[in-house]
C-alpha cells in the first residue's frame, strides 16, 4: 500500500489538488488557443479520454481573449500557460481562468509581479511554479550547474517571491528530460516543502520513448508517495498522454478501473493471441470504469491457473478455449466465441 505524503490542499476550479485528494491527470492542448473551434474539439476528446485538467498556451492577447469562450464550454478546470508578459497573466485572470502556470522570475520587475499576485489574490486562483532543467536561474546555475539542487533552489526562489507578497495558493513542478534528474529533483523538493507537486518528465519524446520515460519517472515518484497531479508529456496526440497516465495510476493501485492482463505469447499458444488481446481491449472499452481485472491467456499453463486472481478471463487451447471467472472454469467454447462469451459473462454480472 502506497502511503502518500500529505501536502497542502488547494482548489482548482471545481476540484482539489493535494492533501487527501485523488491524484489528478492533466494534459495540454496542441492547438492555437485563439482557434477556439479546434481547441474545443481537442479538449472534448481529452475529456472523453479521462483528462481532468487541461492547459492552454497564452503567448499573445488574442489567445487570452479566447479564454472565456473556451472555459464556458468545457467541464474541466482550465489552466493558462504564461511566459514573459505579465499583462497576459492579468488578462487570463480577468477572463476567469481556473489556474495559471508561470515563473515569477521571467515576467519582469517586482512591481509587475505584484500586480499579477494582487490579481491572483482577488480571485484566489492557484499558480503553478514550473522550473525545469533548462530554466534554472543564471545565478543558481553558476553555483550548482544543471542539478537537482539547482532546479529545486530555483523553484523555491520563485515560491519565495509569492510568499513575500502573502500568497501561498501554489503547486510546484521541477521537471527534466533526464529521468534520474527528474526523480532526484522531486525527492529533494518533497523534503523541503509541503506544497502540492505536479509530476512529469519534460520533453520525454515520442509515444514509445516518452511512455517509457514517463512511466519510470512518474511511477517511481508515485510509488514513493510523492506527487499530487501528473502530466505525461508526449510528442503525440495529447489523448495518448491520458491513456498512459491512467495506466500508470492503475498499475500502482492509485486509481480504480478495468485492468487487462495478458501473457506473452509463446510456442505453446494455438490461438491468434495478439489479435485476440487487441480485440478484447477494444471491446472492453465500455467497461473502462469498472474496477475489475480481465485476463487473456494463450494456453492452459497461464490460464486459468496463473490468472486465478482475475475477475474474468479466457485461455486458449487448440481451436477452442476456456472462459473462466475467479479461477473457476465456466465453459469451453470455440476460439471465435471466446470474446463474445467473455463479454456476455461480464454484462450478466453488472446488470
């Protein structure tokens, strides 16, 4: 059982982050924010996939002006990603954005920072301080180089700017593209603060490489009880980020939902196991929110024996296979009836 570190709880739109709140899943739109039609289309797809928080880039005033239109048509909290221009932060807050992602150090003088903080206070909007290995403050970089100490000190320096102006509605991220550096940075930060932490491995790469790097980095930290909200960063359709994030959480028993387990095929297998597993995954999508485990096994060696803990399962034979429930064989059917009979069994139990 994973024991999570108790962090402060903050409110983001209609949900909470930190404390005893469930670990939430985030993503970011790849569309131009001012293109509200396509931005909304992408957010709707993300919502359907299970995204719980979505971030949009605000590089210009046209994008800031689109916030109200976008926010009024979605059901999850909306975060504005701000860099360099304090006026964009103020415009986003005036547009009733749910949260802001910025670094106080890159938006100008202390006077400008104070204007943003005063606006944040006015509406009690949380801010994420995000520092990664490429954005360490220069004076800290010369002291520590690119290191966990440098990343964390840089992030906490930004936090102090907000705290100096009596603002602590904060969450923090300290990402790197290096998995070991990411893990080391978050471990160190977790020791030094009780603000909620946003986890991720930045610039993690393609679907394949990024999934592996994110799973190791985010998964390691979550297994140690570190982290309150996560974003898997992939150079891919952002919907894929949600799929990976959900699987990371389910793999650590941090989120309920259908778990499909299957054996690696081998020379004993007499059914087209890979095709059957892929078809089962597709057919089981309507049951994704059920807290059940379904096993798809290639032969009698792996199932139902090794899969007896699964709630439901199928195991291949020669031109036929077994349908089982909690290790008990229910029936023997032809290969092409394995998935239909599996689905029939599940449907009968959930009526």
